C-alpha cells in the first residue's frame, strides 16, 4: 500500500510540474504575439509617413511645375516663377503710373490717390466724388470716370477688389439700416460699372464692405469723416488674389 501511494504521489508531482511548464509556454506565446503586433504597428506607421511624404513631395513638385524637387536642383521652373513675379511687378508699376497720369489730367488728385502696397496697386476715391450723402447711386460724372479707369485696368489681367468704407455717423434708413449695407452697396455699384467695361471680365471682380471700422483719419472732425468715406479699387497681386478670391494656382 505504501508503495502504491508513493507512486501516485510521484505521478501527481510530475503532473504539476508539466502544468507549470505549459503555463510558461502560454506566457511566452503571448509575449511573442504582442511583439509581433508591435512591429506590425511600427511598420504600418512607417508606411503612412512614406505616403504622406510622397503626397507632400508631389504637391510641391506640382507647385513648381517640376517632376520632382526632392534631391534635385530647382531647375528652370523656379527661375521662370521669379521672372513672372518681376514681370507682374513691372506691369503693376506701369499701371500705377498710367492711373496717376489719368488722375492728374482730370485734376482729381485731391479726391483720388494711387498707392502701392504688399497687396497690389490701390486707387482710393473719395465717396463725395462718387455718391450723394447717404446714397449708393453713382453719379453720371463718376460713372464716366470709373469707365475711364476701367479702360486702364483692363490692360492687366490681375483680379480687382472693390472695398467700401464709411465714416462713423450712424445711418438707419429703410434702404440702408447700417453703414455695413451702405458701404457694401457702394462697392457693388462700382463693381457693376467696371464689369461693363469691355475687356474686364466679371470673374476678375469682387467686393468688400468695411463700414466705419477701418478709418484712415479721425471721425471727430468733418475733414476726417470726409476722408473716411471712400471706395478703394485694389488691383491684386497674383499671390494675394489666390487667397482673397479663392483662385487656384
């Protein structure tokens, strides 16, 4: 009996030892599986970054009209782009000179100014030259002047933004409940005249309305308020127009 009991005890101990070994193998298999999953994730992330890099590379290549700009010299496409920029700048400079000459010939330098800034060439017209007080209707004389300016503006292909501004005097009429509406209507009516100048396609034109929120002089004096009532015609640089109007490259 003792011998039988000892053999059974040995079988039970051996079974426990085998069970411990199996648990160790299961833990090891789990670890291997987790490591495999980890490396799969790393591989997938690496592939994603490669795809992103390829997309960025292609986008930049398209922007510069080149098959690839990664690991290669910029090529003639960059030089052509710079040449185009210089050509546009020269064209806008000529436009500014021509507009200034037309304004001087019309003896309107007190009411109309031409300046250049980072966005393009800007023609600022005093509202008293274009409209009656509180009105957005363009006078016949002003319509003739705008048409003359349009004949000069059509010589360049750049987009044109027309912005309306008012002084801070409140307006509350049935037609124009606020200065926002008045400045927008004035800009729209100027755009309407420019859109009917042969050679200026309406797709080049846009309007902006600022009300009285961007004064260039104090609204505390009559002279300052008169300066603030204005309509600006801005001939946009190409790079600015793509952002302002939403044109593609």
